């Protein structure tokens, strides 16, 4: 039997994050939700999703996220993993910066 998979959508610094995890529960810390066993795509090929890579860099070594209840937008139980994304909270557009942008000369 396959383990349950959750899609967790939450607010973080003006952005909406969508991550996938195997464990979601009300935490021992009052007012927080525990999100653990984060699931990331393992890319063996040439094509790499910059958003997935950014999320893996930020949360790759995290055992458990303790998210404030107020930041949780939605928790969904899903059949399979989709694409993890970061969106702008105001516009809903994906936030992707594949390459560093050069600074404007002053």
C-alpha cells in the first residue's frame, strides 16, 4: 500500500508555496501544523526545474516544518505528485528567476 501524499499550500514572505509531503499533522506546538517527509523530484536528466531546485535548496535538509496555522492556505490529499511551485501572493503568477539578473548601473 502506498503512503498517503499531501499537497500543502502555505504563505511565506509574500509568496504562496506548494510543497508535497508524506506527513501532515497538528503539531505538539500549539497553533502550528507539522509537515514532514517532504517529497522532491529526483532529476537524472538534463532538464531541471529551477523552482523545484530552489525549493530543494531551501527545504532539502528539513525533517519537519512547523508552519503557523494562519499561514496554511490548503492541505490536499492527492494521488500523485505534481509540480512544486512558488507563486506571488498578490498576482498568483509563478515566481521563477532562472538566472541572476544584472544590476542596473547607477
